[in-house]
């Protein structure tokens, strides 16, 4: 990856995990433009829409009447009250500390704060220690120590579940209001299968609380859906905590402090009020609910049918039937040799599709012109003045002198879209003698990979037994490790081919039967 940006986030789809750009977290250094991707588009003048505005065609920012919001009973300040706000750099955690400090001053309360940001400017862990008291003289120490917190305001689940933060919880006393949204680190750009163990992290918090209040809500999603930007998530979380009676400062002082801060004051106030109104709604998770329900998974048969339909659109019904015949043969084989298991079938269903559905020039053109791309842009952006595609056409070779890798061209979408429509219709040429792209090194290797993978399925059919079942599953699923495009994909393919040789040998060495039925030739 050229960019180690935390704005690159996972997108779970029916075809597996993809990548997307979190527009709210983008740092606008544009190093991502240097990466090698055939589907990179910049929208000039575009502004992200909120999901609510794109769905209802109304204004993005909710307007809420503060009179309609009942005031909760605030915590007593007979003793100093300690709050620990956690999050990641660049998301407004320190702003929350500053607003609460100003609000405490306006309310005539004592306040002290320490912001532990380390070297983090964007994406690193941030912990803000805050102490409130009826009089400034009552505050003897600001830093929140072991079992010393009254409230944990958790803007990030990973930071909140860390040992240092959990140590500050006083069991059966400290309240926790935490964002359940999964925010992956920059390591995701290098490890695409990286996942946040949300359940385990929530369990750690719950065990430490030992019955104390735990509120979890995906404020990130609520902020993007209702305000068009995740930067308002922490202000919304503050509103939720306030309405539950965990913030010792009056709401009118908090809103006055937001106005004094000056940065998008009215929208931040609306986010604070929205969090308050959300506090008793269904968006909130209880400690017994799943804080981050995964993308709804298809059954194996549904996943196979979905991929077959995609292959028909990708090329034709013949390719879809070729896929289904192979997958069905493996499914029957697995039930005969390893009764009750579908792991091998699932690996083949996913990996064989990846091998067949090469994202070549025809497919990129089809995806850009079939209508879903335009709909996606219309749903998510406003004020688009122009569109630029960043591509590296294989028939127009330009190499970077330093790396030797292909260099991308910035191409205006105004005249490129008609060309892409024509290219999408020319998909019938794919793989034939008339295919101008079939003679490039990348396409030749990808076609050879299809042939080799089908030979591997034949080998599995010949040798499969309990002793080599694990090796068969790994070999069948190996294409799922081959991601990316161009030289990035070829490097991954090199590693996969090396591992495939080892796995084929394991299949042979651990085989007890050499004369088993083969999968019918295609």
C-alpha cells in the first residue's frame, strides 16, 4: 500500500470483504493516488451527503427543540467527579475535554484536565483525564488513577478496552458509555483480513464493570447517517451520557461552551441534542446485545447462486455453468469422503469464483457503466463539478523511473465514460484471439492460474481423505489470498504459487487412495 491511511476501511459484501474510503476520516494528503488500482476516481467539488438527506431528500442536520428534552439528575459533586474520555486522534476527543472544561467554568465549577495524546495526531490512541468539583480547591489530582473513574466516555472501543483504561474502572460503580463502531488501524491496509474482536472487547469491559451501567451505541453510524460526518460522533456520545445523568455540568453551559468554541457550533449543538434524544431509543445497545452485528451472511447455497449470477453477468451463462458444475462436484465429493462437512465446498465456492472473475479491463468498464456506480455517487455526494479517473491502461505503458511500476494517467470522465461503455460491451472478446488485453503478462498469468486451479481441484478429487483434508482446504482457498491489481497482484500470486506446490505435495504424501474418481473434465 502506498497509503497507510486509517480512512481505508473494510466493506463487507456478498462477495467478501472489500475496501472503502471513509470520507469523514480522509486526511486529504492524496498519497492513495499513488497506489495501483484500476478503479480510482476523484470527484471535484464533491461534498459527502448524510444518509438521511440522500434517503429523504431533506436537510442533513436535524433541528431539535431543547425545551422538549427533559433534564436528567446530574451527578453529585460532594466529592470530585472523574471522567476519562477515550478515542483516536483526529476525531474530536480533545475537543470534548475542552468543551466540558469551558462549560464547567461557565457553571462556576472547578475543573482540571490532562490530555494524553502522546505522538498521536491522527489515528493514534487519545485519553483525556478530567476532574470536576464544586470548588477548584477540592481538586487535588487531575489524572484518573486505578479504580478512580466515575465515567468512561469511550469514543473508541479498542482504546476503551485497553488495560490502562480498564484499570481506571471501579467495579460496580464506574459507568461506561462507549461507541461500538469498529475502527480499524492503519495495519488494515497491509492485512486485509484484520478484524476487531468486538465481542471479546465488550466482554472485557462488562466483566470489569461487574454490574455497573454499560451503554454501547454505534454513534459513528448515527453521525454519518444524520449529519453526514463521523466527526460529530463524540459530541453525540456526550449527549447520550449527559441524558443518562453521567455528566455533572448543565446542558445550557455545555451548549454555550460549544458556541464559544466556534467550530460548526450549531451542528455540534444539534449533535449533542440528538445524542440526548437518542439516549432511550432503539439505537442504543444494552449489555446483552451484539454491539456490531456483522454483514448478514448468505447461506452457502445462496452464496453459490449469487456468484453464479455474477459470472453470467461478467461473461455468459456458459461460465456460470462451468462454475456450478465444479462446485457441485466438490460438494458431492466432500459429503462422500468427509460426511457432514462443507468447509471444502465453501472454500472452492469462494476461491473458484475469484479465479474465474478476473477484474480485467472489460469488467472494470462494466462495473463503471452498469448504473450502480452512478447511483452510488448520487446517493453519497453533492455538488460534483467534474470526475477524473486514475488508470494505468496496459496498452499505454508508462513506467515510474524509480520503481519500474506502471504509472497511472488522470483521465477526464467526460470523454472516458463513452469509451468504457463500448469496452463493457466488448466482453465477448475476453480470452479470444481478438482480445487485445489477453497478450499482456498479467492476463496470461491469470489465465494460467485458472487452468492450474482446476488441475488442483482434480488432484483434490483424486487424493482427498481425512489425513489431507486440512491441506485440501488450504489449497482450494489459496486464491482468496491473491488480491490487488497489476504488480501488487502478481507478487501475491508468486507467494500463492509457491505455497500451492507445498500443499500439492502434502496431498500426495498423505493420500491413502490414488485411484479415486476424478471431477469430470470441463
